[in-house]
């Protein structure tokens, strides 16, 4: 995985370009890093990458009509990039929370979603981690989502049936050792 600074720069760059495909790929890379490091910061970065990929894939949301909201999201991402290396994880998480709020402002203007994109992204990525072999407890702790909600989402979406990549036993052991501090 690239450095946190490079990851945040990529997030900003792909959002500016409205490149939903690269944002999705970046989300996968960040989510893998969140799993390996058992990192709340990387999990939240993955959620933001996922949500931005959803936004940039919708022509109506990247139109001039939502220019102010998109600019506000971009400003939050710029603030994040500037803070990496100078701020600790808690401060970076606060900036990501501000980004979440700005995304919600965009959604308030559009109102087409039953569940807000940030909440949807958080539960989807927690369930993805669980389906890829991370313990339910670890997925719950990183995401802040209740274990039962993660299981319900994974079961209702048949996520386990759709996973393309199986987590190899060697990788599971490596992840388990990392989470146990070994």
C-alpha cells in the first residue's frame, strides 16, 4: 500500500476528475489496509472513497446544480491532504467527519436515497470485511456498526456468494497475528 499522504492525494485527485472507477479501486486498496492494520482511520477513508465513487458515478450529482456542495467536499479533502503528516489519527478522523457532513449536505439537496450514503457505505464495507474473513467483532469495532446489523446486511445481500476473491489461509493467519499484536 502506498503512504497515507499518497492515498489521500489520490482520493482528492480522483474526486476532482470525477473518476468513479479509480475511486472504487482505491476504496478496495484502503479497505484491505484497514483490515491488515485494524485501523479505524483507514476504514473511514475507505468509506469516503466508496461514497465519492457513488457520487461521481451519478451525472446528476456532479452537475453544476450541486457545484457548491461538491466544492465543499473538495475543500475537506484538501484539508485532509494538508493535515496528513502533521495531525494524529484522531484529528484526521475529525476532518473525515467534516467530509461526511458535507456529503450529507449534498444528499439533502438531492433526497433520492432511502439511507444516507455514508451510513450505507459504512455498513457495506463492514460487511465486506466480515465476508472477506475479518472477525465480526473486529468489523463491528472498526465500523461502529452493531454485529447483528453487519450479519443482517451480509445475509440480505448474499455478499458471501458474490465475493470474487477468497481469503487464503495464510492471509487469514497473517491478519489474525496482526490483530493480536504478534
